[in-house]
């Protein structure tokens, strides 16, 4: 039962997807609500400045806290580093694709080899565009993994389409924990492309993923890509994909992104100006009125449809009984986003986001369990609480990054990496 309630909570997080658009402040234009025109102009200037951003340094910390069966736990993820990309090259690729005439596209589709080569060429240019030097750290609580807290540190560098990594986790794949390894993403892409053109190589690649002969039923080579055998699908898989497509194209998403809907559910306020990293910033706070959102027909229908697609082992009758319970819990949910914008250059210098949710497990179980439960079993269902917080600061906007590949490295072919990742730790040499 505990596992099922955790699954419900995960599906609940998926059902909150509409909030992404409300909090993003980007897209076709920032949501200003009832802000003064000067404040709205600041948000518009910020959107334009961030659209031209091609490099920055960041520092972020995310915490995900939960209290389950009266046991508090907290997952902590931190990251810092420098990110950059060749904006001119990426924009050029986008423009070239958009500038293609219908006739050119049709000509390419008539020649699978030319289509394949063109696509790989664009992919190579995009893969070589980014450069990064980041540090990642994940801390899992002892209550989650048993024994003592688990900490994983990972260092990643990416230059010219090659990814370099160093972490003690590499020892689980038979590599040195303190040694840099590299994977040529561009070369690996062409390797995989070659495998897709050769049924024998494709079988070897699938064997590397599964650790043995794939045994996967294969369809005949397609007319669009001769010589490529693709896994056969059908039945339940096709039905689920059809449901997902129907969900994605549902009309209520457009309604929930409309100014009329946001006016009722999203409040944007400009707070007192502050300072971030020695820079004067304007501070904007966005709050989502979950009670108002959960009361709308559009959100209720989206919520119900998501649960129907994800299933979670529930019958339609159980979903009908549970959705009102979860919607009632959302009434007290708090979601806040604070954004700091440079007063002069209008870049984003930081943001903080948070949400909290109390889960009434007794109400959920009462809605979905058909047989009568004992008083002792019901009393064992303690409330659960979840909260999420993320804080990120930015600096060094559009400054030339100092990213270079590590001196010492061990090259790992991408197929070998797939094979090592597919093997259980105890069998890795």
C-alpha cells in the first residue's frame, strides 16, 4: 500500500504539469497580470535578454523533502559550473532547417541516404556547439538507502562534441574512480547511425544494451529506410501512445495558457529591489492560486485524463473516486517563484522556487480500497508531507567561458559504454 501511495504522489506531480507554463514567464511573452506597464516592460526586456544568452556561470541547490510514516527524509542535489554554446551556429542550423522549401524536403525524402546524411550533419553541428564544466552532487538520506547517507559526486566537461567524466560511480563499470574518461558523442552518433544501416551491427548494439542476444522481434526493413529493421510494436503500446497523443492535443491546455485563465490563477507582484552578487536587481514574485486552479473544469479534466493515461493500476471507477480527493488536497498547496532581474542589463541573476503538499493517505485509501479495512490498518495510514525548493544564482552572462578538456583521459567507445552500463555491478570486470 505504501508503494502504491508513493506512485499516486508521483502521478500527482505529473498532473501538475500545467503549472510549468504558468510559472515559466517565457514562451510567447511574459505573463504580467496586473503589473504596472513599467514592471511589465522589465519582464519583456528580461525575456529578450535571456533569448540572447549564450554563456553563464551558475550555482544551484535543490532539496526535496518528504515525511512518510512520520519519517522525515530529504534529498539534496547541488550543482555549479559554467555553460556555454555557439549560439550563431545553433541559430544557423535552425534557420537552415526553417528555410528549406517543401520541394527540398520532398527531394530529401526520396533519397534516404541524403536525408540521413543531412540530418547527421545538422546533429553534429548542434552537438559541437555546447561547452560545459560542471560539478554535480546528490545526497540521498540514510532512511532511503539504508545504513548511512549516500553521496555521489560527478564532474563533467564537454568540449567540441566530446563528453568527459570523473566519478567514483565509474568504478561500478570497471573504470578507475579518479580517472577522467571521455566519450566522443559525435563519433558515437555516426557509429550508431552505421549500426542502424547494418542489421548485423544493429543486433550487436542491441546485445550490448541487453547484455545478451536481444531476441527482439524485428519487422521487415522499411521503405523509408532500407536495411533498417525496427522493433515491432502494437497492441497495448500503440493504444497507450494514442492516448498520450490525444492527451497532448487536448484543447484545455490552450485554455489554461490563455490570459483569461492566468488572470484567475496566477498572481505576479514586483517586490522591493534588492542586490544579487553585487548587482542591483528587480525582484518579481509569482504565486499560483491552486484553489482557484483546481476549481476550474479545464484543470479537473486534465487531471483526470492524466490519471487515466498513467493508470497506476486503478480502474476508471477508482480514478473517479480518487480525483476529487486529490483536488481537495491541492486547495492548500503553495507554489511560489521568485525571480531576480538585473536593473541595467535585464539578465536573470537568480531565482527561487518552492512548493509544498500535504497528502491525506487515509482519504486516498478510503477512495480506492473497495474492501473494508480494520481500524488498526486505517490508523497506520499516517499523513505524508512533501516540499520542494530550488535556489539558483547566475553570473558571468555572455562572457567567454574558460572550458578546456582534462589532461588525463581514457577514451571509451560509445558501444563499450552502453555495454558497461547494461551490466550489473557484480559482473563488471
